[in-house]
C-alpha cells in the first residue's frame, strides 16, 4: 500500500508507485474531494500529517511531495515522527521540496506567486536529508531534479506576464493550473522539442535550474 500525504487538488505524486492500494490524504476536504474526482480509483482520507489516522508500521510506501515547505518547523518534526511511526520496516519514503533557486526565479516573474503566502519555510536538499535522518530513516538517494518542469513553469510565467488570459494561471494566486505551459499548441510543441534536445544535458541542468529537491529514505 502507498500513502500520499498532502495530495493537493492535482496529482503531485510521481515515480514508481507499485502498490495496488493507494490512499491520498490532505487536511482540506474540498481539495481532497477535487483530487478524488480526478483520481477515482484512489482512496481519499482527511488527515493531518502530524497526526496520521493509521496504525503503526502499516504503510509500505509514503510520498510527501511539496508538503514540508507548507509546515512550520515544529509541525515538520511532528509530521516526520508520524511518517516514521506508520511506515513499515523496509518502506520507502519519498520527500520533495521546491528548489530555492527555482522559487526565486518564479517569484521575480509573478508578483503574487503563491509561495509568498503559503510556504512557511525553505528546505534545501541537505535540510531535507537531515529531517529524514533525525527520525532514524536511512537516506538511500538524494538529488535535485526535474529541470525540464522548471523551464515549463517559468515559460508559462513569462507568457503570463505578456498575455495573462492565454495561459493556465489563476492571477489571484499566481498558481499553475494543470501545468498548462503557453496558450497555443504550436508553442507547446516547439518548447517540448527544445526540451527533448536538451535531455542529454540533464545531469548538468538538474544542478543549474532544478525544480525540486528529492530525498528517498527507508525505514530499517
């Protein structure tokens, strides 16, 4: 089984989820209902990360992607303790946070970028790794990644500044809606073609302009 913590309104999970029984959780019932309507095969549970309604050692895989930055430091520690409690021995725990450089670029492009109001802290790769190790989880992988996604969102932000109605942003919160990039299919295809040509440079680009920090830890 797999638990997605802080699923949000859209599916933010990624990577290899091999579990048949997937449970998505969030503190906001309206957001959770929206998520479930888009992912009807996934169970949805209202849950606070610092007090998860699951038995100890009952979850085989846990994902908390782009969740920790929304929590204060005290809530983060409580949430990591809960993650350790509900994880089975051998469970994989995927933790991801936005990369600070990416957020700086996006904030400079969008005056009302949502992180200004919603993000409680900045958690870089080392800090994310330390959070896992502090609750006796073993870090098995850590890296910055998804440079291509960062470019797509930044391209959307640039287009939004020139043609606010032609791209997938909600101006009131500066949030990407369903990751729409730019207003026309032609432009999307051109951008995707350019990104495909750049893929051989992924190891370098993931260091220069990563979208997020990723830590995979195990309970042993």
